[in-house]
């Protein structure tokens, strides 16, 4: 019996659950962005609690993703080529992370403009070496 289809099924299920979690994070970040865009009083505690609730789920899921990614990369590239759904899900997960990070950065800037976030709490884009993102994509390419 070939254990690979079971591995692929488990990986696919985990990727879908990870994408669902990414959707939850993106929804929270979008709601916060909308709240920051209005002139009404911003209620940071609501979003703090939402982030706190998602944090443990996200940490657990990221640890699993690391394990799955390592197992996926151990497969022969010709074998991985047969599972385009996994590759598409991995790309969707990467895209979701980029959206989340960009929206979070915009939210940090909005908080800074409102005086709700000290400047030292906002990381600088220049803190990463040149071509950092390109190297990450190359290193984690499937």
C-alpha cells in the first residue's frame, strides 16, 4: 500500500484548515482597518482580544505547517509535480500571508497616525536585507 495518497490527503486538509485560519486573521485585520478609517472612536481592546484569541491557533498551525513543509520538500520533485492541488494551496497560503502582513502594516501606520502606537513599536521596512523576500520565496519554492 502506498502511504503517499494518505500523506497528501492529510497535507491538503491541514492546508485548507490553515487557509481558514488565515481568512479569520484577514477578517479581523480588515475589520480593524475599517474601524481605523472611520472618524468614530476606535476601540483597541476589541481587536486586541481578537488577536489574542487567534494567536494560539496561529502558533499551533504555523508549527504544523513547518513540519508539513519539511515533509513535502523531502518528496522527490517529480512526485510533487503530480499533486498540483497542494502546490496551489501552498501558493494561496503564501498570498494570504502577504495580504495579512500588508494590511497589518497599514493598520500599524493608522494607529501611529492616531497616536495610539509608539513609533518604536512599528518595525521598519529597511530592517531586512536587500532581496530578502526573493530569497525567502526561492528557499521555500515548491
